[in-house]
C-alpha cells in the first residue's frame, strides 16, 4: 500500500480528514518493527521458518515501544493467508485475507482484552470456556491480553492450566509494562521478549522519515530535542512531534520546540556547566536567571545539567560516544574539552549533588529559589578539595604537627618514648625547616575528623581559648535524645523520640526513615543541632529502608514485654486469680541497691537485669 493510499484510507476512516502520527505510522509488519527491536524480529523469523511456534508470548517494555502493535503483527503473521501462501510467515509485504481486520482490532478470531478493566476470575473463566471452540475463519484463535500484570491472583491461577496445555488452535499473546508483577508460574509458560527502549538516534531517523513523508520542514536540532524528551518511546515522540507541528504552524523549529517543552538551550546548559566547574557563583546564577526568564523550567535545567555531566564523564572512557546524532555540535565539542580537563572526582561530586538537588527542587514550592541554592552548592563545591586530597593533607598535618614520626628519635629531655607536649615540641624542634603554609581553600572538612591526640596544624602556638571543642560521640538515636535533653531542647527531643527510625549512623552521617506525620524541617533542624552540639558537620538524609523502631515504639514494646513477664510471675498470677477484675497497669523495673546486692552475694554487674526481666522488689501497679 502506497503512502497516498494509506493517507486516503486513514482520512476516510476518521471522518475528520486527519489522523495523529502515532496511529497513522503505526508499524504494519516486521519490516517497520525493525526500528530498535532487531533481536525480537530475528528470533521470531527463525521460529516461523522452522515451525517452532510457541503457544504463548510475553511482550514487556516501557510505554510506547510497540508492545500492542507487535502483538497485532504477530497475530497477523500467525493467521497469514493469501492465494499463494497459506502458512504462518513473517513476510507480510502483501496483505492477506485477515490482515486488515486484525490490524484494525476487529477480527472475530483475534480477541483483544484490557486486563486493567477485566481483572477478575470471571473474565478468565469466560476465556477458558471459549478456547474449546475452533476459530471461525482464521487459522488460530489469538487472545491478546494487554497490561496482563493487572490480573488478580485468582485470575492468574485460573489461567495456568489452559496456558500450559492450550488447544492446538489457540495462541496467547500478553503485553505488560510491569513484568515483575507477573507470577513466575505464568512467565515460565511463555516465550518472553523484552522490547528495548528505542535509541535517540533511531528516533531521530524515524522522525526525519515521517517529516519527509508529511512534507514537514523540521530542523535536526528540533528532532533531537523531541527524541530526548521521548525517552525511548516512539509513541511519545510522535505525539510530541504532532504537538510541535501544530505549535510551529507546520514547521518544526528548535526554538519553538524548546519553548513548547520548557527546555533550556543546550548551548546555554554548557555555559552554565562551565561557570559551575570554575566556581563562579555570580555568573552561574545570572545564566540560570536568564534561562528562567526565557521560559526554561528550573527542574528541566538541573536535569539537563545532570545529563551533560553524565555525557562528560562518559566521554572520558568512551570517546566514540560523541558521535551520537542526537547531540548538538556544541555539546559534542565542549563535552570532549571538559572530559580532558575536569577530574572524575569533580564530575562524580556534581552528579551526586544534582541527584539530591533535583527532587528537592521538584518538591519545593519555590522551584526557582531551590534550583539556585543547588547551583550555589555546586559552585561552592568546586573550590573544595577532593576526598583523597583532604585525607592526604590531614595525614601530612598529623605527621608534622602533634608528635614526631614513629621512626624519628625522641627529642632530648622527653623521657625516651614519652610524647612531648605541644608547646614543648615547638620549642625543642625550632631548628626544623619552616612549616608548610596553610592551604588557601576551605579546611572545614579537615576539622570534621576527630583527633585522638593534641597536635598542631602548621606548628603555630594556639591559645587555650582557640583549642577546638572535643567531639561528642554519637552512636545511636539514644545518644541524640540524651544530647537534646542535656541542651534542654525539649521540642527536638520529642520529635526524635516519636518520628525518627534509625537506619544507619556513623560519625558525620545519619540515615533515617521518618514515620508519618513528621515535620518537613526535622532533618534540617537535626543536622544543624548535631553540628552545634558535636562540633562536626553532619549529613542527615532519609533512606528507603524501613529502619529500626522509634524510641517511643521501642519503649512501648519493652513495656508490653514487662507486662507479659509480670503475668507469668507466679505471685502476680496468684494475685490476679485472687482478685477477679484486677489488671496490671504498669511495671517499673527497680535496680537493686548496693546493700541488696551485698546481701544476695552477687557482684554488681550480675544485678543488672535485661530489659523485660522481673526481679524481686520490682514495682507492679494493679
């Protein structure tokens, strides 16, 4: 069928004279399906040529990659019949008797069912009853079940026996976007095909071909933007292209597409990246402000910045990645330059900060302000030393400052192996070379590491008032609660006890899971207070792990255990039996006094009971 005949038929079928591109150019046979899905087409081709046709197929992939279209083409191939050919085949260039009806979804022997609206066992029972009957006119009766993961557990179980041993005239084709939700018992009875995301270069080629057929003038940069926004989905890309054609009045221009999608100019994203790696905060904010005023979405700007960071990092190891046709010339050349000059540690730090900053910006009520704060952090981090540099500097300062190296002889008058105090060390070793100057960059990261011994940094005498505060150890949520109580911060103490579930805690880092109802500012307040109380910088973040119980939950569970243990105590059980209606209200574990420990002849450590044990003398309220 020629393109003119196809357009005439589409216009006649709709009555409006127009059909959206995603439907108009939906693949009709395996030749059209070759875009991005070559492995599946090759497997089906070999299976049909050798007559190794399975009874069930499972098609999975993201939205818009062609699952339902592939199912219809497969049903058409199974029932292909012409005057010359009467067998299943993948050569569908000449339309057969059943092809048109199958592709339009109106063939009586090809039943399409949406599992999202037919989820119950009754719908599957109807299929099971119908499979006994042979097809009306086609070779096979084909059941296409879309979004099959939406079926209920009972529906899946009811389908298993029929799926494993169906009649010879029945074939099943399933399609799903959530393959993990399909029971393994169903997957094991199907041939599975994973439809891949279509690459940006393939999408650009597809859009160019369609634009030529439609007589639409399209700029390559505009098609590249649409291909990137489609994220591997041909249907999404064609829908965006339809919108771009209407937006541009029949012409697809890069500037119009950029404004339609709320994108930033890719060249300006490169400029923004350059300001960040140089640490020029003012220029970075000015560039972002101009992009924002031009209509760019702040979240999209940060996302494009993350994409460019990934591109630069990738080019460090895969230089051929610069040949991607979806990249503009500016991206290609500038990314290669940055790959030569920016360290991997810097790129990795920018990437991690963007991964955290993008969701913060999305969830903020002031997206522009949140995006600016992310950019400020990124530019400020450009001046910070890499972690390995900070560790090396700290080791050098430690070796030069507080005490002599292990291999150095002890100074005279130091008493052999006895370490020399700080002031004495400066006086006794004054003949040594001049100390290394302090680095010009920030040294906050160096102060965050606890120092077990009094040492000097740069051998400059320090007044007692300038000595850093000792680091307060924090190893559990209980330590944080105790700190809050000691600092008389009643509010933070209550919030931590009620809403914080610990996941991981180490010096300078706390990963938690918050319970429902926790204030949105709790983590920020906790990080600020911990830095103020402990003297080191803390990173407090949420985790996807469930974590342990909150302190309130743990105390409630311990109290329940004590009450349960009290009920099992013979004396308490006798009291409850003697007084019907009596109940235990509270159990308080009282630690034995030293006199009681001495009378019982136990060492003090043995007198300490585990949580929940009931000891003589404990208070039990009825």
